[in-house]
C-alpha cells in the first residue's frame, strides 16, 4: 500500500485554509491559537517551520530571516496545542465496502487527513487501532515526521475479528493523563451500552470527543433484491431472507440505532457525524470542520 | 347442479396452477449470497417478522395459486347448470324463447294427452315461473310464426300467445326456427335461453345439423327437451300412398296403393283399411301386420265421368291419428283423346282395322259417354295432325308415311304420349323407321295351325289387363292367330302376351316419358280373330287406360303446412273465393294474376305449374291441418286434399347418440308426460364469467395489498 493513498491532494488542498478549533479549553503546553490553561514549558528546539498567517510575530525567528530571507517560526518539541487521539476501528466489520473503499480504508483515509491537519497545527496526534482484544497504539507526538509513524500504524492493521471499539475507548480514557481530543472512527457495531459508557468516561475526563460513524451505503440502503443468503462478516452465522420483505423493518431498526447513537452523543456533548462511504471523503470532513469552526471558535 | 365448459380443453391448463410454486422453487435455487456487517439488525428483523411474514407468505402463495386457477377456469367459460326453469335472477332478467314443435308427429297420444299438450303444459309452467323483468317469446316449427320477428312478451301476454299455439299436421322446420331464435334472442337480456320442445321424430330432425346454423352464439343457452319419450312409437300408419293414373281420367279406373306400417311390438291381425269415396265407404281390406312390418294394400276406383272425385283411406284410430288418414281429391277433367292412324285406308270401312279399334274404344255404358274420343286419320294426312291434342296414338298397319311425322311421333311419345303400334302386311319396323320402339319385328310369319295366346309369366296384373278381371288368361287362350310378326323385346321392353312357344306378340316399354305397346298382329280379322272376340273391348280399354295414364296432370293435393294454390282463368283476377277447412273454419282468398317467371315464383315460395302463364291464382297459406279444403263459391266445386307430409309418418326418434354427436355440448333432456313439475326437465345455465371475474379482481386486490404490506 502506498502511504500517499491516504493523502488525496484534493482533500488536503481543501482543508489547508480551515482551522480546527477546540471546543473547550484544553490542557496544552503550546502557545498558539488555542487557549491553554498551563503556559508552556517548551524549550527544546526541534525544527523551523514556515510562517503561516495567524502565527504571532514574536515567534518569528528573525535570525533565520536574516539568514534565509524567509519568515520561519521556531518549533519546539514540547510546543503543542492539543493532544489528539485517533481511535480507528479495525474489526472485521470494517473490512466491508461496496465501493472502491472499504469502511476501514475510508476510516484510515479520514484519520490520516485528520492527523495531517492536526500535525500541521503542531498538535500532538496519537493513534489507537482497535481490535477485538488488544489495540495497536502509537503515542502522540507533534512533530511532522510522526505522521509517517501514524500512517505506518494504519497500514499495518488488517481488519479482522470482532468489534472492540468500546473496550479500546475505555482503555484510551483510562490511559489519558491530559484532556485532549479523541476522534473515534468506527462503525460502532458494538454493544451500545458499552460504547455509551466509554464515551461517557472520555467526556467526564474533559476530552473533546468526535465520533465519525462510518457505514457503507449498502448497510444504509439495503439495495438487495429477491431471495438472498446473508452472511455475517464477523461470525459464521447466516440467514436466508426475502430482501423485499425484510428491507423496511431492517432500515427501521438501523435508523433506530443511528438515532439512539446520535441522541446519546448529543447528551454527552460528543460531536457525532455519520459518514457514508459513498460520500466523497473530503466533503464530510469539510462539512464537519466548517460546522466546528462556526460554533466553537 | 353441474358444470359445463364452453372450452373444456383449456382445463388441461390447470397444471399451470402450480406455476407460482415452481417459480418459488426456482428462485430458491437462484438464491444469491451477500455479506453484511449489520447482520445483527437483519437477524433481529427476521426474528421479528418471521411469524407474521410466514403466514402472509402462505396466504400470498394461496392467492396466487387461486388467481392462476381462476384465470384458467375463466378462460374455459364455466357454466353452472341448474334444474328448475330458466327464470332470471336479481340483476339478470332472462329472455327465453320457447320453440314448440307443433308438427304432425307431436299429436302422438301419451297417458296425459298428446305430446303437444304435454309441451304446452311445460311452457305454461315456464311462464308462471317468470319474474316481472323476464321476457318470453313463443315460436313454432310449423306455421308462419316460424319466420316472424320474435315478440318479447311479458307474462300475461305470453299466456295469451301460448293459447294461440295449436297442433298442426304439417312438417316442422326445426333448423330454420332454431336459427331464427338464435339470431333474434334479445341481446339486452342478462341471460338468454332457447328451449326447444320436440319429440325429435326422424321426419323433422333426421337432417338437422347444428353446424348448419349460420350463427352460433355460445352466450345463448340452447337446450332441447324431448317430450314424453316413454310413450313410445306404437302406431299404425299409411305410407307411400300412390295413385295411378293421377289425376284420373273420366270414366277410367285408377288404383290407390299404399303400405300400412305397424310400428308396434305386437302383431296386428285383420286391421281394416277403409276406402271412402266421397263420404261413402267404398271398400274395406283387412291386413295382417307383423311387428315393425309393412303390408301393401291396393284399391281400384272407377272415376266418374265428370265432377270431383274425392275420398280418403282410413285406418282405425290409434296413438297418432294424423297418419291414419290419407285424403285425395281430383277434378275429373277432359276425356282421353286418341288418334287412330289408318295405314291402309284403301280398304272398305268394315274391313278396316280402325273400324274395330274405334268401335272398341267408343264403347260406353248404357246412357253414358265413352271415356275416349277418337279421331281417325289416314297415313297421308299425318302432316296436318296437331299431336299435342291427343293423349295417345294407335297406329294400325302403318307402312309409308311422311318422314316429318315420324319425327313428330317420336317427340310426342318422348314427351309423355302413348303409342299402340299394331303391325300388318304394310308395317315393319324398318319401313316405319321406328328403331326406338321397345320391340323389334322380324317380318310376318304364317302360323299353321293357328295358335292361341297366353299372358307372359308375372304380367297378369299389368294395367293392360285390368279390365279382364281375374280370368284374362282364359280369354286369350281362346283366340286364334293365323299370322304374326314375331317380336323381340328391345331397349328395355318386355313381353306381355306370347304364343304357347313363348314367341312374343305384345311387348311393352317406355320411350322418354311415354308408354309404348307393340302388337305383333293386326287389329282386324286378317291375321287374328281378336277384333271379333269379346276380349277385344276390355283389352283395348285397358290399352287406352294404360297409354293415356302416362300423361301427367296437376294434382289438387298439398302437404299440411305448405301453401296450396287454386288456379282459374285470367278473367277472375281480383275475385275472392271462400275456403272452408277441415275444422269448418272459413277464410277468403283472392285471385291475383300470376305471370311466369322465377322472381314471382321465389316471391311466394311456390313452384309454378305448366299452366302458370297468364293465369289467375289464389294462394291459401293456412292449411296446416289435414283434410279437405273446399271452395265455397256456388258455381264451383273444388276440393283440395291436404295430408300430413309423408315424412311425418317417420315418428321414431332420431338416435340420441347420433343427435348428441350433432349437438355436441348441447343439452338434451327428457320431459316425461306424467311429470308433476315440468320445470325439473328444463335447465338453467348460469354463466359464471362475471362472478369469477369479480373474484379474480378481489384476489388481485388482496394480493397487491398483502404484497405491499410485506
């Protein structure tokens, strides 16, 4: 797999002018556009980065300007606005897709775009790839090179087994020492109560939680016809159904599930976003960030 | 109650009922596999809907099976057959056409009156069963109503119309009437029925073919009711009545021959067959009749000199009286006119053959007139003869004569004239140029010693000898013949008289429509003493009777049910005459001018007679009963004998198996004479098309509703 596959140039070009703003004041060390409760202790220089509008003038390295004739801003290792954790579901149910991208591929692409965006703002980004019983973790860092590590982690994962997203979320909640942003990218086909419990814990710890609920268009629309044998992708179970007969009640149950999830997220203050794999990848992201920027500056 | 199907073969398509099941099974074989991450939702869905869905699916399958079955059932056009009349129900008033066979054979007596009476009772019961919305038409197989427009009658009017229906002695035309009813059954009625009541006697129905019906409408229920078949066919009937010659000549006798047929299963002994001339019993012959056998009877009647000869043959009363009588009537016309040709006119009159012949033919009873008018001509006068004025010709010793006359004589005979050809010294077949005679001559032969004559074997009853009584042979054996021209029968001729050595002397035969006798001797005393023997007069009278009888005349008789005509001179056009029928009913008819031509003949449906040109003619169309129809004009005495058509004596019914083959899917039911409720024999056929169509619509709606629900 080529790592560039998660960086659709079109997606990145559309996101470059948008800024992600945290809804709450999060604990951080950086001095940036984000307001932080603890002023930074950042001292270890790591690298320069190009000045971008919004950076304070005082952070411009004038010496470097004299040397390279370009505005550069000093980047310190400890300079972070936000600790973000991307929790990506890699259960077998995510290895499903009617279009060119499976749900996991879609989730990985979305996560990569988020990581790229966050790292571009010097936020620390960590990754948790969720499996049924154990997770693959990448600790958060804010350096740009870290993106490659994140991408490697996403690539290394193979969707399989049952869903363990609730367990992974709980683990993340327990592990986090600071408040930050937790992005959940999953189909949430887990025990709803457990998922709610995990989300509640994350929120109680003061995290800003965003849920990207990834579902395939086939799951959302049930376009099958006639008599069909349906196989569960995570177990060996199957049933034979008359598609026209079960379609309506199935869609009703699914809608009920989505509505419950949406309500629970709303109750907890979790940003919930349902994403269909049929939607262009960038469109959902832009819509989400635009909504975020309008309501949480 | 049972089903009939107009297109029963389509029921084989009922196998298609299982098509939905087949489609279902085939679909199961074509099931596709899909993976679904949200399987849990599907599983919960399936659990939730399974019970309801399964029941609904079974109902759907059942409805689809029913729909396919109903479509096939509907296509086969099911008809529900129920007993008990043809009255309409609810929104479907009925129009019923009752076709009543009123032909002669329906007069057959049963224990409850005639078959016709039984039919009327049944029709009356049908009328009583009518609802106010129903309509009925009544038509008959004999009479003018057979072709009249059908009147759709309410109950009250139908009763009145039924009272007008009467028994006739005519022959029915069932095919024409049924066709008429089929074409005219009201299309507005919800249900249309045609009920034909008949005995299905062969006379009427033997030639009936359902395929001859020009228009067959499957929406009209046509059923046939066989009336009182249990009454059987036991009957004595007169059949094949023949009268020769007909019409009779004044003063001449004629024979009435008939066959008496016993249709019963028992032998009948000494059945009297009576001949009435006028109103007087003339003669009775008793015959013995074996079961299902016929015996011939024959009467001889002497025609009066003038006036009208009428009478009847009569059998004892039995089940079907109309076949027990045969009426005859004829006006006695002109006397026979004979042309006597003298081939040897030089001889003295007392030696002339014509002298003896004319005297023999002119013999008359005391105070009476001779039945024959003779005209003698010499052979050289033949060119002046008007041949058509004569009934027959007696040619004596005719040798040389004009060639034109030879041709005229032949033409005269071929058209029906008679010829007695007597040979002699001058005469020979060759010299006469008559190669067409039924006997050839071989030249005169002298007989030494002279010989007598005998009647050829089996010819004793020939009409030539009819005036000799039973001892004709004795008369001829007393004759002496000294010289003859031996004959040899040719061209279909046969010997009537011959010498003891079987040499033919008198040969009879036919040429065209005419009769010819060739006598191998003379009619004077030269070769034989026949002319001076007592046998000569009755012999010549027999010859005259035989030869003159071949002329055809106009018979004043008709079949019941047909119109008959009365002719008169043209001057009587416009004049009305009164006719009195056998039931003393009187009716006036008027003479009209009748000009010959096929169009006029077609117009009144009658065949033109020979004298049709420029005559006045009056038609009587109401003669549907057998008997005498008399013209009541004071100065006129005219009888027309009307008899049941000969075919009406064929009263045994057509074979029901044959009839059913002809009628295929049609109903034939029996109506016993003693049935207390005749309606039981009358079927009602309800077309289930509308009901089934509604049911099918209901099934489609239910199917669509359930399918949509699922």
